[in-house]
């Protein structure tokens, strides 16, 4: 699970004097919703990566008056969600003996990631080398190059290279390893995104001749390390618009894309032998 795993919005579900709830979800106002109807809405809200939060009118007013309180609530909900996933992994993957290796992405705050400890089947491998059950070494990094969104874990190409360098050097068998790096290699076809004008808040897509202008936004440092090391497999994400695979020299590079905002979780299943990518299959659900 390769990063950008925390949500961006809390949806307050505010109870009224009668004990029913009022909230705004996807631009629609919901009023006088009975508590028995709430779990279905909460599920819909959670499925698109947001955080439902049941609250009272007085707590809601107090949250609105102090931004610090909102930020503390946000942090708590993010940590709670990650811990709930950890419990889910232990309950579902544990009996199968399958591990979920995860990293944060550039969108995820370091202090939130640090607040969630690994467990046997939910292992944070960000900035680490992990040896998979198959024997393949995997190095992982969730940071990205600068974005117009000024997200929490961005750095320039040089700093990204200095984060990757020790990981690459720690590999015993580089030719059979996996790069699990959030940001795609530059100009690989896996990093195509709309060009944004950052002078607007939020940044606005640049349009020319009625068409959105698309540009490569990946990392030259990541591409350099792939071409030099030529790992067996490179897994990336970060750019939601692309669902594709590409070969850079001998390395199969895959970005499954993202549609989380419409409630779809995308992924890829890759079949490996020791030194070959046998097959892969994109998944969504
Ligand atoms: Fe990202």
C-alpha cells in the first residue's frame, strides 16, 4: 500500500435537539437524518476517503471557532483510521499469514505515520529495506518531488536522491529487488498529469485551445536510480490519472492509478519468480 493513505476532509454529522443529524456531503444538505440511518451514510463517507464525525451543535460551534481544535480532531481521526486498518489486517490477513507492507505518501503527515506502530501483518516499510517472504528485497520511499499543493512530505530531486541512495546501497541483490517508490519516474508515461497554475488557490488546470495541458511530473532522481540499478520491478502511485505499465530497460514499472474519490480502490497483482515478472493484473473494487 504505497502512500497517500490519509483523508483530506472531515464530514461533521451534527445532532440536533431531537437527536437526529444534519450534515453536508458531496454538496448536498441532509437534514433530520435518524441515528439508525447514519451508519449507511458513514460508510459512504468513509468509502471515498473522508472522515465522518458525530458531534453536537455545541461541540461543532466550538470546533469552528478554534482551528487548532479542528486540526487536533483531524489528526486523531487519521490515526484512528490507520489503526482500524491495522486491526483489519490482523483479523483478515493474519490467519492467512499474509503481510500488508505500507508506506505513507507525500500527502501524509510524518507525525501521523509515526503515531501508528507496525504490527506483524501491517508493516510500515517507509524508508526501509524489507525482505519479502519470497526472498525479494524491497526498498520503499513515500516522499515526492515538489507539487503545486505544497504537501507535507515533499523535497527536491537532490534530497530525494539522498533518501534513495542509502536504500539502494543496502541492497544485496539489486537485480532481483523491488522499488516501491511513491513518485513515478520522470517522463515514463506513468507520471502524466494536468499542468497546474499554482498562482490560483487551489491550483487550476492550464487549458490551451480548449484542452487541458498534460505534462510529465515524475522524478528524474527516481528514473536515474531505476536505470542505474535496473531492479526487477518498480511500483509507484502518486499520479491518479495514469493506470499503466512501462518498461525502463529491464525494469517493469507499474502505476495502478487512483479513483479513491469515487470510492474505487485500485491495485495491481504481480506474479514474480526470483528474477522475472511472470504476469501482472490490475485490480479495482
Ligand atoms: Fe502522492
